[in-house]
């Protein structure tokens, strides 16, 4: 038996303290705040971390080495080709990648039933990669996540493998993905109170 | 209260019948069969679907439209540049993508404790995107999944946006990802009996 239900109130209090601090330090993605507030207003849920989705240009020693990765550019919105080219211009060494990541919201639920209700709502609204991420005595954690994603290698060790024209193409595709997941976030914000 | 524990034996029997049929029809990825057999030999688990991971070239009307997507090439192993170029040569219309997908194994567990034990084992062995995918009266479903992935736009409507040299670069990166996730599958196969 896991004790997450028993520990729910105490964990929620802690998480809300952390969120207030993050908000005060301007560390929360601006356009996701109303959604977080709506989730946290529900008795049986609280948010523990979130990202509103992003386009980024990243330099990494090798794929998947997050620790030594450096963001050369990161945007929680649509981007222009110029912005991406400017970020690419900062590349010095390692692998250079153009990335799109869907929004991710981690939400603790009070009971398994609560978790499944949220999970099914999110999947139904297009967040198809949503899941229960972890279960422990402290928390039963739902991850709300969508399918939009791009992982495009751009070059390595100062050598660029693609043309400016290609960057234009992938920026268009990435912006379409951003519009798509922002729309899903909006719908989730509208529907979340029904839980 | 979900009834998955109560329905476990009946569901396992059905799933095993489906697996025997899929094996007879040669529909199961060859190199993942020993792992599936080891999981299904455990009393409190059974597999419901699986993919051993793949590299593919896909044509789709627009990103995410799985229904109308067509595989021009699909390999559950490392590939050569020639194989990928041959697949690209079959492109006619829509968006053309080069994709890498990590292995995915769906495993039903008898209790939440069983699910979490498997989830934590998988995460610890490098399958960091593993999760509890769904919970219903029928099944409590764990998804074993890793982080390797590539989504590279190659062109659209017969127009190729990248050079052959670039294809060579992304094939190298993709093959490295395949080696990495095959290694993880091997370790999972070795460790799974400890559950």
C-alpha cells in the first residue's frame, strides 16, 4: 500500500509554497500560469512542475547528455528564422540540435481514481502521451504531455550540415507544432474545472 | 476501485492467446521475443504489445496524421545510407520524415505495487520515459519506453530539402541510438527475472 493519499495535504502545502516562490522569482512559464492556478484550486490535485512547451537550439556533447547540454536559444512561442540563425551562430562544439518539446505538466493526485480521471481528460483533449509518471508514498504523479516533437541534427563541431533554406522549412514546421500544442493547452484550461 | 486485479487471470489468458497467434503469423519483432517470454513467465505480469525500436522513413500528409502515413522504409536494426536513400526514392507526396523510435513494451500488472516495481526497474535501467499508461477495470498497463528519438523533416511533395551527405550524418546518429536502446533491452532481459 502506498501512502500518497495520507500524505497529500502536507505535500500540497509544500508544493504550493514552492510555486509561490517560483512565481515570485519569475521562473514559471508565463502563459501556463492560469492553467496551474485552476489545477491547484481543485481539492484533489496540485502541480509540481511545468513547461508550456518550447522550441530550442541546443548544443550537447552527445545525444541525451542533458547535464552537459547548453541552450543557445529557447523560446516558449513561435520563432523567426533570424532568431534561430542567431542562436546557431553561437555554436562552438559538440552536436548541434534543433528541438521542439511539447508542454509537460506534472500533477499530483490524491487517489488513483483522481489520477485516472485527469489522465483520461488529458488524453481526450489531445495530450496523448499523458501518463502516470511515478507512484511513491509521497506522491502519485500524473504527467500531462502531448505528441508534438522535433529532434533535428543541424551540425557538429562548428560545421553546419544544413542550408538556411532548410532552417526556414523546419522553423515553419516547428511553429505549426507550437500553435497546435498552445491550442491544446487552451482547451485543457477550459475543461479542467470539470474534474 | 478498479477491478484490474480481479480480472487479471482472464485478461492474461486472452493476451497470451493473442501473442501465440501473432508469433505464429510472424508479427512480433524477432529480437524482443526472449524478453516477452521472460515477462510472461512472471505470475503478476503479461505483455500486451511491443516494438523493439526502429528507424523509419515515413511519408505523411501532415505531422501526427498516423492514419494516412505510409512507411517507405522501416528497420528494427541499424541501417545503411543506401537503404535510407532507396526508401526516400519512393517518396511521392506529403511530408517526408526520417524517424527513430525507442522500443516500447506494454505490460499489464496485477497490482499497483507490481506495476511500480516494474516501472522503477525499467527507469533504473535507462528506460527513462517508462510510465503507467492507463488504468481501467480490465488492465493496469505499464509502458516501458526509452528516450532515443529522432524526427527529422527531409522534404515535401517530391522536393528533397537535405543533401546525401546530411542523410549520412543522421544515419550515423540514428544507428548510435539503435545500439544504445538495444543495449538497454539486453540489460532489461537480464534483470527482469529479479522482479
